[in-house]
């Protein structure tokens, strides 16, 4: 019997902050059969404190043995591809958190495996579901600012304020500011063109005391006369997030330093005037839209939009940016 999307079982792999968020979101969407696994007892207990109805497992293998319909992977990046492959072999569809991996190793094999087993794999680039950023995409597609020529993306936040335990975080020890790669994905998404060149400078320049890069400046060249500049930092105060889409006939600016508020501004050269739209937002809204789209794709056999191939693009840019300043 074909299940409705709310009736699909979901095994959340990893009970850290992102696992807890997905558990809360899926619960709010009415998904009743929620399961989770994590080797750390304190992480399991912490998730259960927020969503007590989740069925908990100590190991991933035990969770897969109960044959869930879907698996949501929220573990460190280097585990995503092998765990996705395990899930597919167990008959599950997969939603993997970003980044898809910390390398491109195994991606082609994962595509082939998913196709052979007829399983869906989606990469969770949640900012593609943010109301303000979606509005900008609609304006761009409507041609109101002409052909996109340049993207300027900037995100900065003070990591010690966001996470007081920041020194123990994976991102503080490894990827650093590159963990803020949503804005790289957004630049690629808006451009809609193959990446041709990547140049970058990055390093630990602030005083927050991490060895991983706390700032990165990235230049991306696309085929088809378009480029992007992306700034990522882990020390800026106050928090700042803005993306500018500069077209041949105008500009779109999306600014959302706060999770509960967003401003979308549009300048059309033909009108010679700015339009501003203030939007009330909720951080979990984009996760709700993302999780629901994935479950509906599984239940109704709809195509996945953010595929492995889409998720690979941002990984390749990060790899190029961290290898001797780009290529």
C-alpha cells in the first residue's frame, strides 16, 4: 500500500543540533513515525527531551534493521556518502544534510546505486526554501532586472555568540567559515550556469581563537558572462547576511540579519525606483518546506530538485577554494 507522506517513517541519523531541529520540524508537520540514532547517550537524551515520541536506537545499524522508509543524515560530512549508501542498500530513500560530503569521492557510485535501487537522494540546502530568497529567484526569473551578471553574497556571524561551545565544534576544527557554504550554493543556484573558475583567500585572521579559517573571500566565474563574490566569516558582529543579484537592467537585494525578518529590495532601471518588501519569517519554515518536499517526493514519486549532482556543485567550489587559493 502506498503511504501518504505524513505516514512515512523517518530515521534521523545524528542527534546533534540539526538532528534535533529536523525532529522538531517533522513532529510539527504531523510525521508520527519518527526514529533517531546516535552513539552518544547524552545526545539521544537531549533529543528525546524535545520530542519524547521519537523511537531511539544506539546504533545506525539497529535503526536500519527496523526498515525505515526514509533516512535523514545529520552526521559529520565525511560520513554522509557511506551512510547514504547503507540506507539505499537497506531499501531507504535519503535526505542528506549539507554539505553532501567533504570530498567528491563516492558521489558517482552513490548516483549509480540510487538509480539501480530506484531510491531518491536529496541534499538539504535549506536556504533554497527561504521565503525571501525564493522571492528573489521569482523576480529574477520574471526578467525584471534583466540577465544576471553578478552575484555578491555576504554572511558573517560571531561564532562564540552563536555557539558558546564553539571550540569543540566540527566546523571550528575543520571547515571553519566554509561551514557557511549556503551562500556558495545560493550563488550557484541563482547563476544557474556551470562553474568555470574559482579563486579564494582564506585563513584565521580574527581573535576568536580557532585554527580553521574564520574568514574566506571567494570569487566564482561562471560560463555565460556571470560571476560571483562570496564572503564568509565567523567573527562579525552584529550578524549580517545579504545577497545582491546584479542584473543588466536592475538589482535585487535580500537582507536578513535576523531569522524573523527579511527585506527584499528591487531596483528596475526602466522604473528608476526602488521597491522594498518587508517579510516576517521563521527559521524553521525553510526546514518545514524542505522536509515536506522530500517526503512528498518519496510518497508521490515526484522528482528531486536538489539532487546529488546539485549538491556536488557547492562541494566542488569549496574544494577548489581550499586548495592553494582556488583554481
